[in-house]
C-alpha cells in the first residue's frame, strides 16, 4: 500500500489549486484524476479579481492568463432587441488591487496554466486513476483506486480532499454529509462558436432578454487570430422547455443508473442543440447586426442545480469546489469560489501536518474545523446569490418574463447609474467582498467558529478601524528600503549603526524607487506580521525602528509558526519636487516627527509615501499599528501597537498556532 499525507481526488481547477498550495507549503501529497486528459471545454470563462490576486503567488499563472484573456469592462443589457443599459465596472474607483476587473478566459487555459505551474514545483497530476472506495478511521484514510490498466490499488493517507466535482465520490463516502438543494425546472443550451460580421461588444458580457427567454454572449477569444479567423464566443440561452423536477435528493452516484460521470454537472449529452437553433435565437433576441455564428466547437444542453453540503469536513475527509456546492453559472462563480475554498484549506492542512508535534490535538482540530466555519457561510451566500440572479434573469413563467421586460427598461438605466449599487453587486461577484469577519469567535455566524480570525483587537483608539480580522488584506504600493543606500539621508548616503534616535536631515531620498506591493510582500507559505510606524500626526509620534523591533519580538515570541516580519515607515511624498503627479521624491517627515527611516534591524523595511497604505488599513490617525496576515492573504488580527498586549494574549489563548 502506498502512503502520502494528503490525497487530492480530482484535478479540475480546485484540486489543482490545492495541489499548488500544498506544493508551496512543502507538504507530501498526491493528486489523481480519473480522466486520462484535461478537459478542453471552455466552461468557466470568468476569472474574478480576487481569484487572480490569490493565484498570482504561483509563478506565471496569472501572467499567462492575462496574455490569453480579455479584461471584462462591464455588461450590455438588451430587451427585445433594444439596448437598455450599459453597466460599467471600470469606473468603480477600486484602487486597492492590481486586478480591479475580471478576466474572460477559457477554463481549459486556466487548468493548463495551473498544471504547468504545478510542474514547476516538480509535481504532476496522476491521470487515469479513479477513486472508487474511501474508508476512514481515526488514524487515516484508505482509498481504493482503479488504475489506468484496470487493476486496483490502495493509498493510505492522513487526509483526503474531494475536489471531484458534482458527483463526488468523497462526498458519498462521508456518511454524515448531505447535499441538499434542488434542480431548476428550465434547461439551458450552450454554444462555443465563431461569430462573423458582429457588432456585439468584445470586452463586455451581453445579455439579451426576450419575451420567451434569454440569450447571453461571452467573448472567449474576441479578436481575430493570425489566420484571420472570426473571434470565439460563448452563447448561453434558455433551452425553451421546462423539464420535470427531480426530487430534491442527492444527485445519483457515479456508476449508478442515470448518472453522467463523464460530463459537467447537469449536462444532457443525448440532446445537444444545433447551430441553426442558435442563429435563430440570435436573430430573435439580439439587436440587429449581431452577426452569424459558425464553426461550433461545443454544443451542449444543461440541467442546472443548486445544492450545497451541510459540512465541508467529515473528520479526515474534506470537500471543496463543485463537490461542496453546485449552482447556476449566473455571475460566473463556481470555479472562482472553489479555487478560494482550496486556498483556505491548503495552509491549514499544511500547518497541521508540518507542525503536528508542536500543536495540541485541540489546536489542530480547531484549525481544521475553521475551514468549514469560514467557507460554509461563503458557500451559502453563493447559493443564495446565484439563485437570486438566476431567478431574475431566467424566470420560467411567460407572464413573469413579460412583466420583467416591461419594467426593466425603466428601472435598469436608473439602477446601473447608481455607483454604490454597482459597487455592492461587484463586491459579491468579484470576491473582494468575501470576509471571514463573522466566522470569528464570539461573532456568531451560525456555522461554527474560526480560531484563526481575531476580532479587531479593540482599544479605545482602534474602535474605528475599517479593516478587521477576517477581511481581505487590501493591496497598495510601497517602496522597498535597502539598508546601506540613501534612505537615511546622511551626506555620504549610507546608514551607520548609531544613527537611531537622531533626527534625519530633511533631504530627498530614494531617488531610485523599487516599487513593490503589500500582496507581493505577503506571498509565500508563511504568516506575515506587518508593523507600521504610524503617520505621526495629531498628538502621537511615529514609532522608531527600536519601537517596531521590540513589537516584532514580542509577537514572534508567542507565534510558534513561520512568520515573516516587515516594517513600514510613513514618509512624506513631495509632489512639488516630483517629475509628475504621483512620481514625487520621498523625504522623511519634518523635524522630530520621524527619527530614523530605516536601520540595520535585518527586517525587510518599506516606505509608505504619503501614508497611503496606512490609510488603506485605517492606521492613519497617527499611532503605530500591526497587521497579522495569514498565509492565504486574509488579515487575522489588526490593531494599534498600544493594543499589542491584548493581541498576544488572544493569540496564546485562542489561536495557539
Ligand atoms: C457552461 C458552464 C459555464 C461556467 N461558467 C463559469 C464561470 O464563468 N466562472 C466560474 O467560476 N465557474 C463557471 N462554471 C463552473 C465551473 O466550471 C465549475 O465550478 C468548476 O469546474 C468546478 O471545479 P472543480 O475542480 O470543483 O470540479 P470539476 O471541474 O468538475 O473537476 C472535477 C475533477 O474530478 C475528476 N473526478 C471526478 N470523480 C473522480 C474520481 N472518482 N476519481 C478521480 N477523479 C475524479 C474529474 O475527472 C474532474 O477532472 C461554469 C460551468 C459550466 C458548465
């Protein structure tokens, strides 16, 4: 019998993401997939901004996706062949990220680039292996695999993660896990084809509502290629017929009568639509000039479900992605949320495995339970949100469609003109709105408690903090400070030990900027402790190198895991002396406000020109502060340095890792 720490069943986008995370963490794992080759179907076309941010720590995956995909700038809504609204997403003033907009790119490309990144870690998917039976006890899990040559073998692992899609065998093996929900009565048809002579927007989604259904366009590769071929487009339409409801039970198990294990969940392989049917829909629902479809590469009919598990964990078995939640493609969420499941789980499994002997059993269990506590509420919100969007866009009843189409031309233009409405909606679909704040201890949430999210560490002056424990770490640009260069501003341009405590002369510094960003700094497998000097305004002084070093030492004494320390110093940005707006030179603050910009503390140090990053984090009222960032890029604790004592106490009593 073979052994490994983690067996990942399923190498779709979710399983491959988990493999990337475990490889980054240096954990022993295997990843198997029953399919001998990767799927070439486009399926998920939208990679949302939060997913791009999170995948960006795995080598060139995101750069490759960017080179193949198209940035989606918004949507166009037509009703009965007339334009009623253009929805913009590029005017929402989202500045705290490198990826403000979604990317349209085929899931086949996404999976390919992920597998290439996995190869760079020296790991590969074992294809042609099907998990057929999974049995766990309190010591481990035994999985029976059917091998490519038809024989059977077993693997013993400490944990098994089911990333095996809608018909998950892992889920079926967990006797205490249910998969409740329902099947939509409408069926849907899909066509990936080329589009000729079309005026359909190539950098937006286009949705056309008609009195008998809807048709949506999603550009896949919108531009003609070198051979002068027409661009590829995805068309999705209501299938034009209602289907008898299935009882709200679990989907049939793979291998049992009626199951379709070779197909995407809900696909009805026996009844594909025809290209001429799509041309007819285009002529009936889309505005004149929408073009001619030809050269189809995928025609399919779908039934859609909305179902979710009651638990993401059953002892040593975990579920992620479509194995845990399936829903309509409205909002383009499934793959994105699944990838984020995997990123949440990866570092937790790794912590428990790598530091098994240093953690108490209680601490290990609490950390693994926090996966369900944090991701279950996200999954529930996903099912509710996509269900609402689906019911709105694809109502089955003809009279609801008529009322909708009569009302929308009046309401939609007004609604999309209101920025905060769009921002709110975008917060949900982009993934930026995902927060584990309410899975924290004492914060309720109803689905268990997370041990790795602290409430804001409250002290009188921190009660107004805008980022809290559980929130995404916003991204912002800072400047790398290299000891030994001209940061301190001595006339010889070098820092010398003993300069701490002396006032820095008000000289230009950092002529040559090496710009980096919070997200880049917080990549890698470890936790990150960010210590901020504070802006030194109002009645408080900015904290010196010694102050931050002391604070760092106090925290590192109780945090037993790998934790990287980073110092951030507020410096003024003198726009007047710069070449152009935003390119000003940096100088230390005025007399007495900042005594030493950087030192030889050996800690990575950064300048925060104009205190912009301090401001993003809500640390801009003068006082120094700290932010503890988890390996998955979420803030676990945040506060002012004056509340460091409370943070250390909370870490010792609650987090214990
Ligand atoms: C038409 C369409 C459009 C979509 N659009 C979007 C979109 O725009 N954005 C978005 O985020 N999502 C979208 N989705 C959803 C997205 O495709 C899925 O959510 C995503 O593929 C789920 O990934 P996964 O890795 O969880 O599961 P899957 O992609 O289903 O992968 C599961 C893998 O497990 C393997 N497997 C299954 N059983 C076993 C077994 N017993 N042993 C070994 N291996 C096994 C399978 O071969 C497969 O490779 C869309 C889906 C469809 C159908």
